C-alpha cells in the first residue's frame, strides 16, 4: 500500500487531541536526529502550549535533556503560566544533571 498524496489532510480530523500533539512534541524533542532548528521549533510550540495552560510536560523535560539548547532557554519554560510546581521541580533536577 502507498500513502495517498493527500494524507496530511486526511490525518487531520476532529479526533486529533492535545495528548497526541504533546506526544508528538515529546518525540521530536527526544529524537536523536533533531537539529537545533527542530529543537527551537519544539521549544516555541511547547511555550505556546504552556501559555495556553496546556500541559506538554514530557516535551519540556525532553528538551531539558538536550544539551544543544542553552539552560536558560529551557529554564524559561518553567516560568510560563501552564507550568506546575511539580514540572518546575523536575525541570530543575533535569537541568542540574547537565552540569
């Protein structure tokens, strides 16, 4: 079977969910082939979701493990409106492991 040319349009349905979006962000942040441009895009998408009070926490923690990003870039995610105290604690721990 071949993927239809209009697959991206078919894949976007009302069944899309926040969970799926957050999982995709996490997978991109963890991917060993993700370059700095991809990581910046994931960081920006995660920041937007946190500002909307969504919870892409796994992606935040995955970004914290990526040494390609400056500590300050990732630390800032913990200050956004959607970041919980638990996320901030885990983020601080993950960033401390970098040193």
